[in-house]
């Protein structure tokens, strides 16, 4: 049994983390107080200069490293989209394609460069614009881009119409628009209505086709976006239970192989975190 006078829980902040080499619990807190907790029965090495991975540099291990990196990118996108959408709602979901007469959309570097120029142009027109953009490689080899945006008062939207029937185009009852500010190809825009859905949906475009994009951008996002608060700890199962005792647990998943055990927890003790934006 634990009591309030002897608190066994010790959380390591990113600052104090510099004094530690290992942790086994990662706690991620979003702007509404929701927590995602990962507990392992084994320690994980933090990004310390003194900690190096040991193992054979085989083709299989390289592919595995690429896959893990892609999963991290997907999770980063979900975190950025969800956390920032809680602070201030996203307004639009955007899809961009490229006119082959302007750029070869099979050339990732070329389309990345022209996309970056378009983003900078939009920033000049909408000084507070914030965004997350991800690429979608098609089987044809061509690249499309999808993104979520907000603070774009100077966007000019035209209701999309079918070229055959001239009727308004709607998806699930939601009107689709074309973005007049985009002249590099075809665009579609829809209003964001479900934060959790769009946060996961935009990450789904991070597919295995992106594994070969080593050392290239896998997504674009505003530097002003906030990230969920991350804390690290070394718990055993008793201290984990102590830490969770006053929380509302909505998900509790245990994976036990016999030699290793992991617990994935979601809590919904909803509260408003003080964000860096609110501190100002």
C-alpha cells in the first residue's frame, strides 16, 4: 500500500531527463488533459550521446529502422493535428494535385520544392496561417498532397461542380470546394468537422511507399504548432497503479509475451492544460 506521504512516483521532465539514461514509461498529455501512457517491463534508452545501438547493419535491420521511423512520423502527425486542434480548431482539409505541364509529380524533389514555394506564398497572404501537409504516393508514381489548415482569411473558395452534370459536388453531405489560390493543378477543399477523425485520417497517407524517402521531408508543418507535453518515468506495476488511481481510464491494453510486458493506457480526466499560447 502507498500513502500520500510517501509518493513513489517520480516523473522525469525533458529537462531532468538529461540526467537519466533509461526509462520504461512514457506519458503524453494533450491540451484537454487526455493522457496516452506506454509502460514496458523493460528499460528503453533515451537519446543520450553516450547511448549507441549495437547490432549488425543488415538490409533487414535497415528496413526495420525505416519502418519504425515511418510509424513515428505517423504518430507525430496525429499528435500535432489532435493537440493543436484542441487549442484552436482546424478549418479546412485540402488535397492538391499537380499539372504535368508545370511539374513532373513523379519527381519528389521537384514537387516538394514547388509546394514549399506555394506554402510561402500563402504565408504572405495569410500571416497567421498554420498547417500540416503530408504526401500521398500513388501506384502510378505520382505524388498528391493532403493537408489541414487554419487562419486563411484570404483563401478564395469556389463550390466544386461536376464537369459532366454541372451539379455541386458533395461528400457525405459536405460541400466540396476548389481553391482559387492554387494554380499548380487541381485542388479540393472541405471544412473540418471532426477533430479526432481528421487527425487519424491525414496520417493514413503515410504509407510504406514513403519508406524509401530517407533524408527527405515526410511532412510539412508550421513551426508555431504546439506539441503535447511529454514526460518520462521508471515505474513498476505498483507505482503505475498508484499514478493512475485518480484517473478515468478509457483504454487499458496489455501485451504479454512471457518475457516482456507492455501496457498501453488512455485516460480521459479532461482538463485544460496551460499551453504556451495561453501563457502569453
